[in-house]
C-alpha cells in the first residue's frame, strides 16, 4: 500500500479514494445548485434594476459581510453533522458569489444592440435572458464555478475536520486528517496521505480554472474584435 495503514489497521489508500468520491460528489452538487440559483437571481436583479435590484443587492451584502465558511460552520452546527446537512449548509452560502457575478455581467450586456432590438420587438423577458443574456455571461460563470468546486472541497474537508461534516465510518479527507493529527509523531502518514490528496485535487482544479479563464478571455477578445 502507498499510504500505509491507520490506527485500526485499515488501508489508507482505498479510504482516500472513497473520500475523494464523497468530496467530489458534494462539491459538484453544491456548485451545480449554486450556479443555477445564483445565476438566475443575478440575471433577474441586473435586468430589472430599480427597487428590486436595490433590495437584492442589500441582501447579497448581508451574506458577503460574513465569511462564507463561518456561515457554513454556523449552519452545520445548527443542523447537526452529516452529509445532507453539509450539502445544505454549503448550498445556502454558495449561491451568493454567482448572483453577484451574474448581476454585474448582466448590467454590462443588457444594453447591447441585439438585446435592445429583442426588447423593442416585445420578446418575453425570460426568453431574452435565456437566449441573449445567458450566453454572453456564461464564460465568467463557468470559470467561477471551476474555482468554486475547489473551494467547496476545502470547505467540506474543514467541516469534517471540525466534526460537523461527514461522520465515520464514511471516509472523508477532513476526518482522516483529524484522526491523523493524533498520531503525527509516531505515524505522520495518517495525515500526510489525505492531506496530499486534498492538496493535489485543489491544485489541479485551480490550475484548470486558470487555464480555462485564459482561454475564454482570448476567445472573448477575438469575438469582440471581430464585432
């Protein structure tokens, strides 16, 4: 085995793989819900403006006034430990960044010519947002979603490390690191294995996000120059 055995004689390698499945499943589901919810709210706020936009922005400011991880910890503490509650806690705080980004992008594109023409022709608002607005703002949202996956994986590991996330016997990188800290002097491999796995996947996702951002910026710049 590459990572040795834990204090109960269990092979750490397979547990890391199972923990990866749990962490990635939570991350993808949380980000998917956050993207849909946040993007929808952000587009509606940016499109409508006025009092609705003002109230929505103030609500976003309230959420952004507190670090997201602290809100997630508070919600997880209230709801109790478990995979379902971690999913709920991270989803509640995850949509805010996407709503803010979608609103800003909508404000920048809703006055373009083809959008104004669609409005003048009486095209329904939902159709305009779906066909004309969403494709224009999709690139930055996709990039933000990539980074959000890495952030959710770290947040899930942090909640599990604090005992508020995935509970034994289900493997979780955060729980495995927590268990390994008790044996750092005599068996450091118990914490090093899941720590390296967490570091590797977050680094890989962030690198992918950087590459995707650069590619989409170049592609968007070429499109703007062509028009």
